[in-house]
C-alpha cells in the first residue's frame, strides 16, 4: 500500500487544487474536496504505475518535499493576497489499484494533471496551473511560451484536418 500526503488548496474561483509533493508533477483539481481528492488519487495511481512499469519503486512521502511545496503554495498565495488556509490529507493507494490504472488499460503515459474541465479552454484552476509551472522547472514566461507554441501547433493540426475533410 502506498500512502501520500496531499495538499488541498482552495481556489478563489471555487473548487480545489490538489498537490502531491512526493510525486513531482502530480497535480489535480476538482469542484469540491471529494472530487479533488479522487482526481489526485487517479493521478497518483497513474504516476505510480509508470514507475512500476519501469521496474522502479514509486517515490515515498518526504517531509522535506511536503514542507517545500506548502511553503511555495503559501508564498504564491500571499503574493496574490489569497487566504493562507491549506489542508493536508492522506491518500491511500492499494497495489490492486496500480494494476487497474488507466496506464495499464490503455498504455498512455502517466497523468500529471487530472481535470474535469477542458484545459484547452482555460479551465485549469490557478493553484493547479501554478503547481504545473513550479513542477516543470520553467519560469512563468517560459511555461506560457511553451503553452502558446503547443496551442498554435494544435490549432494548425485542427485547421489542416478541416481543410483535408472539405
């Protein structure tokens, strides 16, 4: 059984972002605490399955990583004049869950962000977006440039498919 500490960050726009500091890049969101916790659980299962496929042990909870992530979240929220209230919860993942993960079912890569909404339309909650930027190792400007480039490529593919279908 794997046990991870997850940080729940209330969003100013409603809902929650969920961060798993010990599983870098593992971020989720939900419209309430329960959905955010379930979404981060799915992301943890997918990431842990990827580690398992590579014959590696998934990272374990680390007090240093949890403390660093909490500090980064709090510092970011303070800069934006948001409430400094956070909640930490434990998420348990059974070994059975790993064999039934989306990764095992369809061979896709590990999920690092789980959202209910369409992220292309800008529905990623601010806390989840800040976490993605932090975990990417890029500056805010580098990350936004990357997203813009990817968005342009997707739009070109969509336009090309529309022309080919016509």
